C-alpha cells in the first residue's frame, strides 16, 4: 500500500456476492502487536529490527510519529529498522489525533527520557475509551501527570516500582498494560501489574522487551512482575500473526461455503473463535501454523458473549454478526467489552438482516439471503463485517469510507480476490 493510498480516504469497495472461496490466504503480522513494539523501540539508543510489520495506515501513522520524534526509520517490505539515538519528547496533535493507539508512546518516553507531552488522541466511535487507567498507572510509578489544553504532560524524574491494578470497568486494558510495562522496565525496583491484560499481543510485546534486556515475568497471566533495569539494548524480533485477521478470514470461508486454508497463523490464539464455528457446523483442521475451514452441513445459530482473552474477542463480534445474519435459527450475541459496539447493525439491516438490539445484546434471526446495498463503514471491524456480509449477499454491496478497513487489514480486497471473491476498489 503506497503512502498515496492513505490520503485517498474516499475510496469505496464493491463486493459482488455469491462467489465460493477456495485456496490459501497468508495472514499478516499483528497490528495490535506491531504498534506498541514499534513504540518500544524508543526505549533504547540502539537500532531495533522488526519483521512481519503489516502495511496498514495505523502502522504508517506510528512510523510518522516516531520520525517526528527524531527516530531514523527504514522500511523495506515487511521489515522496519528504527534507531532512536536522539529523540524529542513531544508528539504533535495533527498526527496523534488520527490513531488512538499512539498513546502507547507515553510509556517508553517517560521510561527513557523521564518526560513526555502527547496530545490526547481523538474520540472513538465504538464508545469512550479513556486513558485514565494509563495515567493512574504512571502516577503510581511516581510520575506527575497534567492535562493541559488537550495535551497530556508527564514528568517522571525518578520512576519507582509499584503495585498497580489495571482492571477497568469492562475488563483489563491492553494498551494500558502495554504502556505500564514499557514505563516500568527502566524504573527503580519491582513493578507488579495486577489485572493485567492476558492477550497474545501483550505477550509479544513482553518478549520483545525481554530481547532488549528487560526482566519480565508472568506476561499472558493477570499478574505481570517487572524488575527494573538500568538500560536496554537493540534487538531483532518477528511480530506474531494477526489473530483478528485470521478470524475474519475463517468467517469469510464459513460464509462462502468453500474450502479455505490459512497459513502463518497461531491456532492457539484462536480457540474462542474456532470452538463456536465448529459448534455451528463447520469443519476446522488445525496444524502447527495453519487452519483449514470447510462446510459441514447447515450453519446453526449460537449464543456468544465477548470477553477479554482467552474469551471470544470483541474485535470479532461484528464479523460473527455478519455470519449469523445468514445462519439458521435465532442467535444471541452479548457485547461485554464495548457495549456500544454495534454501529454495524444498522448497516447489516440495510442489507436485509433481522437484528434487534436489546442494550448490549443483539438478537439475530437468520434470513435465507442478504441483499447488496450501499452501506457505510463506521469503524475497523464493522467495515470487515460489511465485506463479509457482501460476500453472501445477492447483487453488489457498495461499502463507503473504506479507509477504516485499511487501518487494520492488509490488502483485504486483494487477498479475497486471490481465493475467488469478486471485489473492486474504486474512487468514490
């Protein structure tokens, strides 16, 4: 994806429905791992080399932020080399506003430079995602935090280890856990993060930090213990596969009724997606780093609740709604992580889906067929759900605002076309 395409926010995607998918899809590196890992390169003056970095607009924005901070950034194919020998500590609003995850530069900046000024990221259409937990964690480590004219200013002349609980109202915060880990690796003494997020992306960041010389135990559990060190060094690391992209393609295979093989995946990250698909009537074979999905009779209705890892991921809820819209019977989906995350429902209903919202629960009555219609992508995962719905719909589904999908899916239209879909990207 060229830089030009990032500015072409008015593209739209036309999905011609009814095509069976057959073949092989190679899954990209994880966006939600790559972003904090790229930010963590700020923790050392040495060079860091990171492989399997996906080509996405969110990644582009993060690399732009790192460049603005003074890093030397080299990018070739899926490999990024970063040298943060000489950096500044203030990130400008005009870049930060484009990506909420840019807040994860706070931790490494205060860890290394003892201060940071970062503009508050823009709002999020899937509900309020405050960074209060991040800031409370920094304060527990001894930092002074102020919010002035839309900027978060953090001063931390001396960070000291502390015990911090990162559990919020709807569960643990992944970015908050990431931020605290990155700040604590250079703090004096021992930091204990209780209520830590257990997602694979947190483990991947911890592995990267350990390669840099950090002392971290317990990543992947609800308690992470960090022994501060004086200095970190450069390293080389390969980002884990994107489990949400893999889950999205599993559902694409389920919807199309074909036989789809996913390569470069980690099946252990996808148990909460694989299990309901098998119960719903799909045959799934797992290999060491492969997954194959094929039909196994009629798709059945199901009951699902989103939960933090290892539960069913909120980032797969919209895609599963698209599948269940065409499944037999009545399905019930409850969103426990972001209760307002149902922007896709109105658009699916435009395509003929029968979905009733009852608070944070969607009651989905399967219909025999969806119909293509003009629809609007409201966020990253909602846009993926609309592509999936278009695959099974009669006629053409016209999806506007596809810049949302380019934030988190590397060439999704090209990958789907390679396995038999008929998708066009056109200027709006």
